[in-house]
C-alpha cells in the first residue's frame, strides 16, 4: 500500500486523495480524488495506476463517478481541504471550475 500512496503522490494534476472505508463492510473502500483539470483526470484514468487497480482481482466492483466541484459551498466550509484549495494557484486563477472529484469503491 505504501508503494501505491507514493505513486499517487507523483500523479500530475492530482491535488488530493481522501481515503474512505465502509465501517459496516470493510471490504468496501474508495476515495475522493481532486484533480486540477480535465486533462489530469483523463491521464489518470488512462494511466498505469488506474490500470493496476482495475486489473487487481481483489477489486471486484469498481464504480467511478465524476462530479464538478461546487466552489460556492466548498469555500463556505472551513477545514484542511478548504485551506488546501485556497492555497493553490490554479484555484486562485479560477481554473477550479473544471476540477473533478472521483469516487470509486
């Protein structure tokens, strides 16, 4: 798992991954991925890391959904993710309207 997290840290355009696990059914896990732009999303889902995930027999059901970032309500909230977004130059230049959050389990 450490290799995977280190590889994620090198993904161009990946701002943040939030790790999730279902406490009622620990065999279900997933993440929220925040990317800088559409090109980064495309590259990630057509690249070696995601290919490794979908090829892994331990992942039986992979669901990917893409969402636009709702900046109005996101920036009303306080917390580490909001602070992270406020500090990014790409968000300061309003390119965040094309950012994506990706969930898969």
